[in-house]
């Protein structure tokens, strides 16, 4: 999953994609490494199908990233910076 995220971030950088125009969806638990990679590129939100680690939540808070866990259609848990959801 880390390799897939690295490829996505590399593709976005090459295409000069605005990272604030979308979010990253992770099909696993959100680790602090994944949140850190998203923060480096300026991505505004990370959503995971499982719970994030405690360190990932702290890093997301510090980096200003909206962190979502247990992402399912019409249902999810917001762990940090809910304001991103209201802005999109």
C-alpha cells in the first residue's frame, strides 16, 4: 500500500495536480508514514477503511490534514480537521 501511495504522489507531482482538489483513500489502516507522505505534498485529506494509528491522528492534527477512518459509503469517522469536509 505504501508503494501505491508513492506512485500516486509521484504521478500527481509530475502532472502538477493541485493536491487540495482531492483526497487520498487508503484500503488499509492509515499509518503516520502515509499521513506524512500526504502532508509533504500538501494533500488536504486522507481517508482509510480502517482506524488510523494514534500517531497518524497526532500528525494529521499538526499538519492540518483531515483524517478519516472507517470510511464506508455514507458513514465515516473524522479524527482531525473536520473543516476540510465543510469546504468541499
